[in-house]
C-alpha cells in the first residue's frame, strides 16, 4: 500500500519533517509526497536521498508528486 | 544553474557573495558593521515613512526593495513564482513585530550579527548564542507538533502585491515627495540613518542578493533549524561562507584604505551595546519568532518576492514592530563614551525588557497551542 503525505501549503520545515516521518514509519515500499513549492520539493528530495530512497518527480500542474520507493 | 543552486554549493556561493557585497556596502557608505541588516533597514524604512520619529534612523533603504524584486526576477526566470497565502496571517504579523522588537533590543538581525562578528564585535557572539537558543526552542515546539495552517494557491495579483509595494517604495525613494508642512519622506541627517551608499548602488546590490537568495534558499535561521531538527547542514555552509568572506573583505578594505574595518572587542563598537544578557535575550526572542514563522528576515523578503503572501505579512509586521520599538523606546540604546572617558553601557529600557518578556510569552503560547490537527483532524 502506498502512503500519501499531503504537504501542500505547508511552510518549511514541515514538508521535509513529514516526509522523514513517513519514510521511517514505512521502512520500505512506496511513499508519495505532494508539495506545491520548489523549495519543499528540493527539501523533501534531499530527505529521501539521505534516508536512502529512490525518487521520481511527477509535475501535476499546481503541485509535484514525489514518488519515493525503497 | 537551476541544479547548481539546489546543490550543496548553492547556499555557500550565495553566502560568500552576500558577505563580500555586505562588507563593500560599508565602504560605499552604509553604517559600520551594517552593510546589510534586514531588521535595521526595515526599521529605517519605518522611520522614512514616519511610522516612528527617531531622527537618527530614517532612510528608505533601497536594499530591501532590491531583495524583494531580485527574488521576483529570479522566481519569474526559473518559473517558481507561486502566489500563495492564508497561513495564519495574524500570527505571522505578530511574529514579525516581536521578531523586530527582539532584533532591535540587540540592534541587528542575524545577518548583521554575522557582519558585526566579521568586524570584530564580540557582542555578536552573545546574539548568535541567543539566536541558536531561540531556534532550539522553536525546534522543540515543532517536535511537539507546532505548525501554522496551510497556505493555498492565490490569483496572480496576490503574489504581485509585495513586489508592487516595493516599486512604490522605490518611487518614494527616488522622488522624495513632500505631502505638506513637515510631512516629507524622512531622511536622517546624522546617525546611522544618514550613512548610506548611493541609491543605485544599494538597489543593484539588493537585486543581486535577492536573486541569489531566491535561488539558493539562503536562510540564517533555517541553517540552525535544519541542523538541530534534521542534522542537515545544507544551509549552514552559506552562513559560514558569509561570515568568512565578510571578514576577509574587511581585512582587505583595512589593508587598502588604511581605515580599520576590523576591531576585536566588546566595547566601543559601532551602533552596538555591550549589555550581554539583553544581547542574548533579544536575539533569543527574534530567533524563536523566526523559527515559528519559518524564516529569517532576509528569507521572508525572498519568499515575499516569489509570491508568498504570508511571508509578506511577516515583513509588514516587522516594519510595524519597528515603529513600536522606537515610539515606545523598546530598542536597545547603543553604548556611549562620555566626555570624561567613562563608558555608559546601553541596552534596552525597562519597557524593552518587558516587551521581550511579552514576546517570549506570545511565542511560547503560540508554539504550544497551534496544531495542524486542530484545523484538519489529523497530524
């Protein structure tokens, strides 16, 4: 099952914090993170990289869907 | 370039360039150890607009205009201009006001704390310790679940309000209209407000800094917050780079001009006081308020330039806070060397001390009670 974290509209550092929380809780599998600013996208991708997850970025008009897998 | 600024080197290069330009701005005319100070410059703008009447700190600083518009230009070029707003504006306004009061008790924002240190002013060490303490408390509150509500996407015009406001300020700075008897755009004739680089120099430097700040996400508070909260050092490199290059530029300026730009001491520092406790406590309040609002004063300007209406409200809160800080004598009074050679140590008045206490109480209450799940039914 895919966990989805909706971090749209949240200011720093909450998107990154929620992403880390979700990745650690899931341990492995697939986690999707929704963000709507480029700063949040970069921060969440940095978290994913540090936690050892692969990332795919899907642009969905007004938001980014970060598909994180491990 | 898009990838470069998101890399490890982005904040370092941005911080290094900001450090050099800030030190040079002093050579070009800005006050000593105050090449760039977001809090002081917004305070000077409040004075220029007559929101306070401290005759020593009134000047419409074009650097601030440049920070916002430089960020807007970068955001447009890289398609990152995103009009958004609606995350607890009243809380952000008050966080801005109290952040300003805390910063003015110390006499500087985090950028100026770094620049003061780069000029040898050891009082900045107390302020940086206070900043770290305030940010640390903010991190504890975030770990406990603190968050302001979500912003939502807005029509383009909302994102353009802050850049528009800055264009208005620039026009006032250029044309200096007089609105009636004793109703000018105020400009100090002595004191720090009278010390400034040429308008075009300040504006261009501001635009460059705004551009770099938007691209690199440079943030002094974020550097400490990410370190404490996530063990992340991405932004910290930028802060250290700013300190190092400002110091080196000061050494070069000392060597080339024969005027000392670095003097290591606690006493007799420009626009500073050596009241250690209040240097610490003032910046602790500011650091906590920055942490709860998600950015240092510079970062808030960059965010407001890329369309963030909540950051813009924080900035306006800072400007209004500066009005209160001088109208109610809350700001720190600089140390003064008397004619008989004795030093009168400055610091905040009792009113400033009470304001810091009220600000800390406000931040703690907000930090302990504002929760996302209160509005959304989930964490």
